[in-house]
C-alpha cells in the first residue's frame, strides 16, 4: 500500500518554533515528527510515501534524501507545491503516484500517533465505501470536522467546524481511500480542502473507524509540550 503524508503547511500556531523548522520536522523525543510517521508506515508495510512540500521545503527535502539513503523503507517521494493545493488538491494532482493500486492511505502529518494501521485496513475491507475515516472523541467538536454514524458505521452526516455539533466524533485526518475517490476530485489543479470540499460529497459513501490508540494534533505550542511529556520513546 502507498500513502500520502500531507506536510506542506506553515505551522503558524507553532511559531516561533516553525520560524526556522517546518512543522513536520519539529523534534519529539529525539526524532522529527515525520520520522515517527515513516517508522509507523514501515511497521505496517507501507512501501511508498508521497510527501508534499511548500514552506521551508529545502529542509524537508534534505530530510527525505537522508531517509531514502540511510533507511529506504518506505521510499519517500517529494511533491513540491509552488502554490499550496490544499489536502484534496495534493491528492488530485498525484493520481499517477497511486497507479493501479485499489486502496491507499492519506494522512495529515500534523498528528502524532501510533495508530494501528493494520486494524484500520481490516475495517476498511468490511465495506465497499469510497473511503474510511479515522475518528476520535473530541472535547471541542465545534473546532473539528464532525461525523455522525449509523449502526453500520456508515457516515450519515459530516460537517466541518459545526456551530451545533451532532456528535463528538472528529475527523482524525487519517483515511483509507479507494480509486473511486478520484471521481470526486476535480482534474484541474487548484486549492481543494478535504474537510470543506470533498468529504461532504461522500456522506453515505464513507465509513468511520474509531481510533483507540494515541493521537494528538501537535499544531499548537500547548499540544506540542503535551506530546513531549506523553509520547513514548
């Protein structure tokens, strides 16, 4: 299986840390966040990863080069975005990376996690939907993409940052998608956000899997400090 690791953001909420270090490379327990992701992918047999870059791209490029030379599994490909394409736009622009693979991963590099990707893949094979979405319980649903599930785990409602949340099950930014997803992505390149532009179209065609493993968005200084205290070596 191949994976997209979306890592091109500015990390503005982590400043001043991200003034000189891209968010995907900030250190946690002696390793860059991206290294934790790549080790997780390797553990679960993910063979190839595409990483999008934009802000401080040269630093990420150097890291990728070092990883491919020193480790080499999974093999990492960089996709530089002169103008940010958004989470959906990056995937839409790189259909060729997936080739004929029926299923592939999409992950937001903002997260620190040890999620059981093998269990997630097993769940994905229990249905024929376009996409499986990793979910977690949040205390701030109005700040997240919120899903409502039926008894079969089908997502019957999804809303980004709702004023009146109908559940506290939040989008974790970890998906397994089938090739059919590309039918819902425009062929022309441009800014396209999964939460706002793609996932609402997939209501009734995607399923939710509740993550029981560690998961933390380290996009804020507060959460970054929390991660450094909680994360295992």
